[in-house]
């Protein structure tokens, strides 16, 4: 089956957008049992209507480039589970049965893609297909380091978003905690080592690392009182160690907060316990509907947190909560792949937050 029927492009889904979606945040925590759990938020300026997609090993896929340009074809080595866009069979975030996580986050103003060339068409790929290709073919970050540029991410313009291709970069983390960032820049794909495991949006990853030097004073530990000419000066209350941490929703500010919260999180015993902890940490990056507005003519676009995912790479559990339903719903990757057989399956996520009346639960 062709990827044009299975993994429909992010760019096509985003084609109806007229404003950017630039507020995603990702990080990971490691439990004492060495289990790694990756958390990620999805913000967008319109309803993305994501559902969970399960793609078994042995599925034949091809790039979603236009038919006249063709593109890479391959068969999935690993089964994968993740979230799509606009109800289509494509992945913007997910994990495979080998314990590898890949997430695509926006990189507007910096992502760059060459045009498709006939001599390289057989290994060319639309950028929105890259998440699935990585998950389908590789079982570790070490493998991906060797093969991440075996494909060429090429232009797949969408007039509705200014005639540009999906401007994304990619966070890759495996069950050992090894993590990298891959960015499509001028000159090709660039790979960065990512020992802190954090990613947001523009500028490029290396800029965010340099920017951390502006915040070396931050600490989860409260600042002690000081003596100032025999006058004891105390902080007003808890949290004085993080005074000065940026609280806005820009990518640089979210990056700094993600590093601070991931670094200060109490390490729990197991990955099973860490999965709900990751959701608590990711709550710090929730963007309420209305907090980010972009005016375009008479229309206002609202960028807000539509869903948050968490991937337990040790136990192969993938979980999600949505804006409309904050209940955590979990997919056991092995169980889901076994149940799909040889067919791609979709699990609908549309639901309403249950409110439980405990008035008489004495």
C-alpha cells in the first residue's frame, strides 16, 4: 500500500493553516530502573483532530510526494504507534516496538529543503514522512546516527502556508536515554547530540544550548537569607531559586523552563511511576485557549495545547491526554500491534472530559 494512502502529509494537513504553530515542547525523564519516558505537547492554530495510529511491521510504504516526482519506497521493519494530524494516517509523534521515540516540532524560518532531482528521486522524501521512516527502520539512536541522512528531505510546497514545505525538526530518543536532534538546514540534514533531551522550536537547537548560559543562576533550591548592614533580608516565600526563569510561551523561554523542570524532577523508582510524573511536568507548558492570539484580517487564530503525549520506552507504553479530555489514555504498543494483525488501525481520541460526582462518597 502506498504511503500516499497511509501516511498523508503533515503539510497537506497544515495546508489549511494561515498562521504558524510554533509552541511545541518536548523533554524526557529517567527513572531509577533506567526507564526513559519522553513527554511532548502539541500546539496548533486550528483543530488538529489527532487520533492514534498503529502501523505493523511489514507494511509497504512510499513517500507522499506528488506522483510525478515519486520518492522512496520501503517496508517497515518495526511496528509503530503514534498520533496523526487531521484524522489522516500519518505520524507527527510516536514510538516503535524497539523503544525508539521520534517527534516532529516546528522550526519556522530555519528549516530548508532542496528541490527534488531526478537522479536522487528514489531516496527523496517529503519532510512530513520522516517520523514514520525513522520509526519504521531503526531500533536505536546509534543506528539512526549512521543512517539519518540516507534519505533526502525535499520541498513539498503548500500554497496555504505561504508556498513553503513543512518547517520541522526532529527529536529522537531511545530506551537507553540516548537522544539527538535532526534539523533540515541549508546544506542538508544536521545532527546534534542532545544529552539534556529537550526540544522546542525556533531558533536552531545549537542556539538554545548557547542561550542556557544566560540562566546558570537558576536553581530549584531556595535562596538563603542574607545580612545587609545588620538587616536580615529573606525571600517572600518558596521558589526563590527560580526567580528570573522566563515564563512566557516563546520557544527560548519554554526551552529554559523545560531544562529546569526536567533537571529538578525527583527521580522515581520505575518508568511506570514516571509516566504520570511526566504528564505533571508537561502541565507547565499547557497553553490555555486564548493566551496566544494572532490577528489576520477579521479572523483570530488561537495557538493552544491540543494534546500531550508520553512514551515509556522501557515498558513500550504510549499515552495521551487531550484538551477536551484530560484523562490519560494508554496504548500498550506490543498488545496494539498484535491486535492489528497486518493492517493499519486507528484509535479515535475524540472524547469529553468525565466529571465524577463524589458528593456522597463518604
